[in-house]
């Protein structure tokens, strides 16, 4: 399974989301390849992803940038809240 964490510009914030998604997956006993991307590179980065993690503020722009895709876009309110990320991943993947 592939998951891509997306932020608006650069990869600083998406790196935080990536790290916390990996922690959440570990707590759930799941494994996945998790990558970080900025909005400009999302189409390529998420070409074979099953899940895209992003903020609620960026979700519409991510959907627009991806076009039609099989990836589920999960909106995260707090990139630092491993419990929130884990709950949303569990609901999606469980």
C-alpha cells in the first residue's frame, strides 16, 4: 500500500504528516510506504497511491490537481495528532 502526505509548498509540513502517519500505522499494526509531496508534484507522487493525506484547507486543490484517481483523500485537521491520523487511517483501511 502507498500513502502520500501532501502540503501546499515544499515538503516541510508534509514530512511531519508523513512521520506521524507512519507512527499511526505502527500503532495500528499496519505497514505502508508513506511519501511526502508538495501540491505541485502530487499528480506524479500519488500516481499509484491508495491514500492521500492532506489538510482540510488543501483538500479541494489536491482533488483538482489529481483529477480522477482511485486514491482516497483523507483530510487531517491536526498534523501533530497521531490519534486523529490513526483513527482516520483505521476507518479508511480497516
